C-alpha cells in the first residue's frame, strides 16, 4: 500500500526507518532528516524550558502550514518520533496549554497547541483562559503587548501538589509564557516546566 509524506506529499518508498521504530510511516526520508529534534534548553522567569527544535525555516514553514493553513494532518509530525522520550520525561505532570489569541482560531476549528501536545497523553489542566472580550474590542485585533489584559486563571482549580508542564508552539518574546507563569505561581504552583516546539532567536537583550 502506498504511503504519502504528511509534509511534502511525496510517495514514501523507503520504510526502513519506520520499520525500525515499529511506527506508522508518516514522513519521507527527506522530511524525516529535516525534522531532527535538538531539545534546546532555556530559562524564562526562573523556569526551565525546552524547545524541541531549532527555529529553522523548515520548522517555521511547517508551523505556518499547520496553524495558518489549517492543515490538521500535520499535528502528529512535530512530536511523533519523540513521544516515548517525552512521555517519560514529563511523567506525572499536568499539562497546561497556552490559550490562543489568533483571530483565525475559530475558523481553524481546532486549538493548534492542544492538537500538537495532546499526544503526550498527560492530564489536562484547563486553568488558563482568555478573558471574555468586551464588545468594543471584539473586532479589533489584540496586540501581543496586551496579552496580560486578556489572560486569566480559573480560581476553582487547585494547584496543590501538581507539577505543571506549560506548552506552546512558538516562543517569540516569551511575554505570554511569563504572564502564564505569574498566574500559575499566584495560585501556588511550585513546579513548572515549559515545553515549546521552537523558540525564535532573541532580538534584543531585554526582549525575553
Ligand atoms: Zn516529505
């Protein structure tokens, strides 16, 4: 039976890598070799973070295709090969998805962050959410600097004794993550770790 690469749609002829991994074949050899995890460590707000990939043009385009072009089929390509490792690394953690701010989220019909990370099969903690938008601001796009004003934490969910894994697709300035960390800490979260697909290079020293 013919298999086609989920990224470039080329027919997959060489199954050897996947046969070895005993997994369903979803990538061609080319795309497979471009998707090499680097597990880049970083720190933000005294919290340890890991970026699965370096922010290459390939990753950038892939994420754009996934969240900008609603290519839901791509959800598995980011973590597929590293699932076993990541499941072990974050065993016992509760997962918190960074809520989305993009206007086209509703059009997309799925939360792209959740779509990527739910394969980790961690217990979900839906503790962060967007504040209900005021009528006046409904049609205006909210700038990233305004994120602090639109994120809130569910007061009814207990953080007691929970280890939190905060996840997002791309970390750019880190302001959303910082806001989320502050909110989680204010609720008494002690152990927090961050996992993102990729992190852009820092532009300015203070931009973090
Ligand atoms: Zn391919």
